[in-house]
C-alpha cells in the first residue's frame, strides 16, 4: 500500500498494521485473561505455602535452641549464691 500511495500510503499502511496487531492482541488477552489470572493466583498460593513452611520450620528450630540454652543456664543461675 505504501508503494502505491506514497508517504500517505506508508503511514496509512503502518497505522492499519498496528491497529490489526493491537486488536488481535486485545482479543487474545480477553480470551486468555482468566487462565492467566488463575495461573498467577496458583503461583502466589504455592509461594506463600513454601515460605510459610520454611519460616515455621526455622521458628521451631530457633525456639528449640532457645529452650535448650535456657535449660542449660537455669541450673547455674539457681545455684549462684548471688541470685538467692
């Protein structure tokens, strides 16, 4: 079209091509939007579960270390004459 109509034909051809491409992409987006949102939500849920598992595991480990430290220190504190 551009070779037949000169500069105006080139601009019109480019605008028509961009318009068709935009319309096609908008249609594809509308058709696959729900699937995309479902995929994103499932990835977010999986990531949340993984982080929750990792954080809970680490919190349990740290709490056990703290309790063991307290159990080792407590007899020394109760035996110290300065503490009585």
